[in-house]
């Protein structure tokens, strides 16, 4: 390398929680990053409508601007960091930066899940790079692991705990016996969960992330509307406790798997065995468990959100882009893949899996037999049945854990079972994932 | 990127377990890697003294040679993969390749821990690259995580389970109550542990790896003879059981920590709390738990050895080097760091920590008091004492868990305690790591 010092200029659009973390990280660890990479990464501009409020980080006044145009058009800005969130202005901004030949680093999973193809095409067209490590699992370098660390592997499956808010809620319910609505309310009051928690607890945030991971793992573009998305809203303490007795936690899981029939991508609460490492991922932490044809089972674990963990991932991307620029190696790695486009995406609610089924039955002779008959009619084998103590007069909760079966068969069986006279209230069902 | 296909030629020296895995991976996943990177990576040559034995992988006959010189001098070989092991021929070979301007990928932790400075200097001098992901924790991309994923972080601490053989032995002892010597013997018979297990169970293999990680985390060269290295040979079932009752596993841990006094690097069996994620790392698996000033706590987990997991890491390195070459970006990242050379390395047996102490005491009034007096004299506070049932007439095992204390004070206290008349056999002591 030449002894002349290499430089890169960074402009951050969006001076919120993460923006302030990135600014602080770039300033306080500037020398460290220079020592490790040989590139001096300078914070050149920060654009935000509000440049008055105190963000708890000292930035030179001349860095601040209210104009993202000024930032993008600043010739000293090589890398634009998009941290505004949303998909409207963020999209316009990202395209504008790419068209100006600036590389973009973003933490915006919704933007890429919804408009990725257009954005990746713009990056290629204008010889710019777009990096997005912070979009998935916060500080965990999972994009880097899939694109580079496991580059030689056919990825067979990925199981992710990708939403810290959901995992925090489930952990507190399990540990402290607090009801879903109460934990959610407390998390909202503490500013830890959004006032409108839909994106998190109904699984959409997790789905954005798994769509991006699916492209990295399988080389295929997978869209939100093509996959099954089910969140944890209203999850009952009953089911957490029954699952626990049977040796399982319930986690909101993002799953993608390859089989001879194609690939399966989905988001749903799932029972996972206590013995599995993902079961030990507690509180707001994230983890991604992967299986590759060479490397076998691997897991990456860490903080999935928060000012500094997210900043860590953004700075990793900034550094990669800056080094590529300094080495005249822009486009060193493709932003996304297309080699797996021919893979079949298995439609939602098809595929083979195990189920947890909770029924409230009339406490009368033959009730369980009637349920078993219906399951048998659809070819569904039962691995175990747990009949718990009566909890109200004349009614008894019964838990069935099935063997592997076709989800479509199971759903038809449930429709029949819900109509049985011995069934008091509608069946509750969750997928069991035993990572086979 | 240009539409002309980019190519890189690979030569593997050492056609053993890992060499065969790398060859097979490069062949069977050639198209996948090309799709993901735009570079066609061709297996050009394999050199080994034995080119007759069946390795279970189909390679074209013209690829095989008994001459590593022929391989290094082949103009179609851009990247030399050193998989011969040892530190004599491997060193000569590596230097020869670098001097010829070829980049080198190696899985040889002993080579780099012992001769790293010379080898890294040769790489720089000859504008070649040296990559070594597979040297540490097999298939786990921990070098990439530290060099790139966490590049923006001051690393505060790293805790590694880096030797699969040791972790396998400890797990079987815990789970099945099999004695150390018996598990080791079984592992040797199964070909899973070496006939001479010194490197593994006495901690030297782990120490090689933590020396390499220390450079990546702290920017300082740390040598084997500067650090405390203690293995698990002869670990007693008694201590595993007592530790378990107190809420701990015993793991062979590689530790490095930064504090105001400097950095501490060591290898020793340690008690770690059941609630910590590293406690869930079982069998032959490896894991690296890291704390960075931005990212907070992270862990990477996976297979630390074996044909294909190691090949996965070697292929990741080959791919990185091939892409750098294709992009004219050789030397994109430095091979090692020097920015932290001024950091003080805290000498072995200094530093502050907690201890587990097991004593066999005479079963008489005042025995425990005498021990407590000595500990008190050296300013060592006791967090808990567990007196177990008598196991032989007139003797009783007693477990002390201390608070944080100076290791030097603790060692002096132990010398005194061993001389007490109430102490029947020499004190057994282990470090407690609670990741504070």
C-alpha cells in the first residue's frame, strides 16, 4: 500500500438515535479504525431537519446541515449513510445518492425488502456500492458471514431470532409470568417498544429481515407478500407453560430452509427444544443459527438493536466501502444475488412440519378419542399427548404434539376439530421446530 | 465490474483431511462461488508426498504432484494453501510462496503464533497476502468478525472455547460421569483426539489461537512464553460436580481482557455460570464471546475442527484473496496489527479474579476457621463456603468461592493453607469467570 494516507468522507442523513451513535463512534474511534485499515474516515456532514437538539455527542457545528441535497452534493462526501427510516424519503434519498455516484450505507430493512431490486440496480448502474449490515440483527455481522465467511457453502437452513422486542417480551413472560399485554405496555412506557408495535410483534420487522437474508443465502429475491408472516400478539401464558413442561421455549422465529421441493421462508412463533442453543437466547438479544453444507451448524449472537450496536454495524459497512474506494475496488462484492432465481418458493401453508395443538375439551369419556380420530383421518401421527388438570368445571385442556405432517392436512384437520361438539373453544396451534 | 470472467488458480500443499475437504469444496461449489463473487476459482495443483491414497475426492490426475516447488512455481497458481502442519517445512514453504509473490492461506496456528512476525513481514515485503481464518475456531468466521465486522470497536474482552477435544472431554465428563482418563482414551481410540494429546489438553493449542486473536483485538503481538497456559489434564469429577452444585460449568477458556492496568491474556480451566451462553457450548463445538465498546456482547459459535468446517474457512480466505487479486486490491487489509504494541501485558499470575478452592480438611472443630483466618490475612473475602458430606472417616471436603482478589495474594494464601495441619491434601483451585 502507498504511504500516502487514504481518506473517505462520510455524510449521515438522519441524526436520531443511531445517527448520533455512528457520529460518536466515528469520532471517538477514528484513530483505531485508521490504525486497522489505513483509511482515515472523516465525518463530513450530518443532515437532519432538527440540528438544534442535543444528541449527547459533540460534533463540530459546521458539520450540521438541514439540507440532504447539500450533503449529497458535497464533493467531500463519498459515502452517504441513510438513517432516516421509512420507505418514501429514504428511497428518494438513496437513489439520489447512488445516482450521484456516492456509495450508500443503510440500516433500513423495510426499504430494501420493499424496493431492493430498484435500489440494487441503481447501485450497479452508477458504479456505487450499497451496504446494509445494520439492517439485519443490529450489531451481529450476519451479512458479512453469509456473503463472505460462508461464501463457499450452500446454505441449507437459517433460523433467526431477529426482533429484540419480541424476544424481550417472551423472555419476561417466561421468567416472571407477566401477561403479554402487560409486558408490552411496560416496554412501551420504557420507550423500548414502539407506540404502534405492529411492525415488531406481528412479525413484519422479522419478515423484512428474513427476505434480505433469503437473498444472501439462496440467491433468490423473496418478497413479503410471498411468505407466511405470523407474530406473537396475544400469546397466552398457558401455551408458554405447557410448552415449557414439554421441554420447549416459544420464540418468534424467522425460518428459511432448502429441500428437494424448493425453499421455504416464513416467520412464526415456534416451539424450540430447551437443549437447542437458540433456546438460550434471552431478553432483547438476537441470534442467527445457520447450517451450511461445509461448515455445518453455526450461530451468531448479539445485540439486535440500540444506538451503539447498530452503529457498530454501520461503521463496519462504512469501513468496507471506504477501503474499497481507497483500493479502487468499488463493486468488490455484489450487493445482492440472482443466481437462485429459479428455485421454487414453497407457498405459505404448504410443507412438512410438526405442530403443537392445544384444545379445551369437554371432560367426558371419548372426547380425546374423537380428536384423535380426526387427526388420524388426515394421516397425522401424534408424538405425545398431555392432559392437564381440570381448570374449569367440565372442561380439560389437552396438548397434542404431532409428528411431521403436511401443514395443509393439519389445517384441514383443525377445521374439522373446531367443529367437534367436544371442543369448547377454538384450537390454538404453533409450529414445533426441532432443527432436523 | 467488467464482464470478462475473473479467475484465480489455487495450489494446495498437504492432501490430508483438510486438504481433501478444501479440494472437494472448491470443486463441488465452484459455480456457487463464481455466482456469488464473479471470480472463477480453479483448483490448479495439489502437492503431497503421497499422491496415491484415496482421499474420497475426485481430482483430475494432472492436478497432483509430489513437488511443492512445482506447485509454487506454476504460473497458474496465484494462491498457495498451506495445510502441511508443523512449523518447519510449513514455514519454509510459506516464505517461499510469499517470496514468489503468491498469496498464502493457512490453517496453521502454531506456525503463525511462533513465526508470525517473520511471515507477516515477508507478505508485506513481497506484496502478497496471508490469510488464516481456519487457524482459529475452524469454520467460525472470527478473524473476519474481529478484522472487519467489529473494526469500529475497541475490544474490551474475548472469551473463547477454542479446543473441541477439551470441550468434548469436559462435556462427556459432566453428562455421563466418565473420568477424564477414560474419556480421553475413548477419544483417542475413535481418532478424535491425538495419540499425544499434549497440544490439546495442556492448553497449548488454545494458547496459539488466543495469541493470534490478541493481535486482532488489541493490535499487539503476544507470545506463548508471555502468558499463563494451564490445561485440563487430570481434572477431577469431584470438581466438576462441586462446581455444578454451585451453579457453574468448568470449561477450558482462552481469555483476554483490557483494563486500566493493561491487557491480560491467559488460558486456563475456569468455572463459568450456567446462565452464561458459553455454558451452553457443548461437545466438540467452539465459541468466541466478545465485548466491544460499541457492539456490546456478541458470540460466534460453530465447529472448531473437522474436514469440511475447516475447509469452509479456508475457502472463505481463498475467495477473499481471489477477489482482492481480481480487483487489483491486494493488501486491502493488513495481515496483522502493531498499533497496540505499547499496551502493557499484565504478567502471568498477576491481576484480579475470583477463585474456586477445594480443600480436604480434618473433620475437627476449628478446621474451617483456620483456613478462613489465612484467607483473611491476605485480604481475600469469601463469597460462599460449601461443606459437603464426609466422604472418608475424619475428613471433609470444603469448597470456597472467593470474591475478587489479587492472584498473587491468593497464591501466597494457598501456600500457607497447604501447610496447615488441618489440610489433608494439597489445595485444588480454579479461576471463576463471571464475565464482569
